[in-house]
C-alpha cells in the first residue's frame, strides 16, 4: 500500500433530524482512483463537501494531504468538480477559466500556459470562445473538469463527473483520470455507473450514511459471487430480490 492522501475518521453530519453521514471512516492512497458508490441519498455529496470544508461536520476528522481539515493551504492543491454545474453560463469557456485562475492565484504567462494545456487535455480548444450556456451538457462537463484541473491539483474530487455524459466522452474522461493517476494525482470520485466504477482501483460502497465495505471492484464481485459490479453493489446495499 502506498502513502496516505486522505484519511477520514468517524465523520458524521446531520441536517436537522436526518443523519446524512453516520460515522464513516476510510483512507485513500496517493495516486489511487477511489470511487464512492451508492444510491441517491446515500451521503456521497455530503461526505465530499465535508472533506473540503464546504460543510462543517458534526464530528470526526478529515486529514487531506497530511493536513487536518479545514485548512486553506491545502485547498490550493485540491481540484473540485461539484455535482451541480459551477460555471458562469454567460461567460465563455476561456473566461470561466480566467475566473478560476483568480481563485487559484494563477496569472500571466503561467495562466496562458495552463489554459492551453488544459483546453487540449479535455478537448475544448475549439470551443474556448463559446458561451458555456450555449454548449451541450457533455461539453459543459468538460469545461467544468478543465476548471477543476487548471491549477494542477494533487488531489482531485469529482462529484458525479460523468452524469449525463455520452459513452464516448465518458471513455475519454476515464482516459484522463487514468493519465492523471499515473502522474501521481489522487482521484476521489462518485458515480452511479457501475460499468465505469469497475475502473476504480478501489471503491467504498455507501448506503444510508454508512460505508458498507471498501475493496477493489473485482474483489467485491468475487466475494459476493456476483456476475458484475452492479449485482455486487445491489447485494451489499441490501436491495436484493424479495427484500426492500
Ligand atoms: N442541505 C441539505 N439539507 C437537508 N438535507 C439534505 C441536504 N443535503 C442533503 N440532504 C439529505 O442528506 C442525505 C444525503 O444526501 P447526499 O449527501 O446529497 O447524498 P448523495 O450524494 O449520495 O445522493 C439525503 O437524504 C439528502 O436528502
Ligand atoms: Mg450527490
């Protein structure tokens, strides 16, 4: 096992009476592609927002890149693509990148260089002058990914990055993820698509605010005697035939 990139211990977060995250613990290794899987409402987004300090957990500890969160100094090394589109629809792709560069403190020649690299990386070079609001959903997701990766983060958090994205683009996204991971970048992502979750190095299965298990996808399939990951996850989250 490699070195730790993220450690979560006993994380708990409620909204009023609803316990969205119920005391979870897991660890992500450096350079790993780690998937957080589970049905809608399982608590994935709440977990992610608690990791980067967008939500304040009720209790528990988060250590990201060796620092106890929340810690502003770590955020410069983290790229975050939220579940909802967080781009200005009435600005162009380029202008959105410019906006994010200000937040990350990248300017001048460095910005121009990174902008060019990242637009090529996600294949948006020829769309850079287009208003984000006029792009297709798939292209908007690409623009969103570009903004999350602009500052060459060490740790990337992607909340359902491929929702509504066609299979061709999903495959290309996964090519990017693998390339980043091979370069030493750690990726934590959530997804509903089991055919892509199989590409994760390890996955955590979440259900009703708890982590059911953490394992390599192939191992989950074998351990649950399932024919694929989808069946394994259904079994592990209790949604099997004859039960709720
Ligand atoms: N701001 C909020 N206020 C109240 N309840 C919320 C809020 N955000 C999420 N929830 C609830 O918390 C639970 C977990 O949600 P979420 O973390 O978004 O799950 P997931 O990302 O796995 O779909 C759900 O029951 C959801 O309805
Ligand atoms: Mg979510």
